[in-house]
C-alpha cells in the first residue's frame, strides 16, 4: 500500500484570477520570485547548485496559452498598472538568462543575489534588501502571492478551507517555518481578503492530482 499523500483540494480558478489582479495592481520587482526560490535553496544548503533553469523555479512561472512566451507572472515594477491582466505579465523563454548569476548581479534592485558571474549570493540582511528593493517598502499579501504561485499545487485540507490555508501553503512551499515568523512578517501581510468566492475546491476522492491551470489568465 502506498503511503503517498493524496491532495484533497486545489485552488479555485477565481482565487487564481483574484491573485493576478491583486498582484498586478502593485509595484513588485519581477525578481522577487527568484529571491524566494534562492532563499529556499540557501536554507537547504543548496545555493551552490541553484539554477534559473531548474524545474522547481520554472514550474512557478510556466503558463500555457502563449506560443512565444511560456512564462507568466504578474510582478511588474514599471509601467502602467491597472489591477487587471496585462500583456507584460507574459515573459519570454530567456527569462532564465536574465536570472543567471552573471546577469542578475547587474540588475537594479536584485544585484545582491549574484555573488559572481557563476554563483548566487544570499546576504545575511536579504529580508531587508527584499523589502526595500523588491517590495519597495510595503509587505505584500501572502494570500495573493500564495494563490498565484501555488496554483498548480494540491493541498491536504479538512474542515472549512480558508485563505489561512493559502498562507500556510506559501510558508511550506518556500520554507518559512515558525522560527522565521519575524522574517515572514517583514515581507508579507496575512490579512484575509473579503471576497465572494471560495479559495479551494475539493478534488474527487479518486483523483490525486491537481487541476490544470487556466490558459486564459
């Protein structure tokens, strides 16, 4: 008998769409998701082998629906923000090149993630730098970040699922245990948004896989 954990819920389409609108209305450095990935690798002692082409990272930003731009994430720090999906949310395949060690260290606002042309860095004051240079001094909604970047993940939930489960999922995904509460609070807010939709939908009992993400986001 398999001991594999079978997901019971996935995020609803409405939750993912809300997250795109919520994040798209803010000024957020596009490299923030790379920071979250590298921070997790650093905590695991794997920063030396981190890669901008890793499946773990690209799975966070891959989105079907655009034949020339395979990546999609609503993090923009310049231009007009409408609170609605923008064409600029789609990213070309060369985004991994922009996040390579040699390229990332030349980025304004993210250069501190590059130690050299071939190695990443994670300074001791990385949370301060991320807040100041990637979130522009304003903590971002953990619910919005979680609802987008966990859109393909399955959840094991019981009772009445809520936005608090999105926050818990984000903390688990990017390795923010209770010992990092202060760091997490520095970068994220956890207020429950007032919405008219359900955050999660239940998977059929015989289906252990997460639903496919919408292609028209």
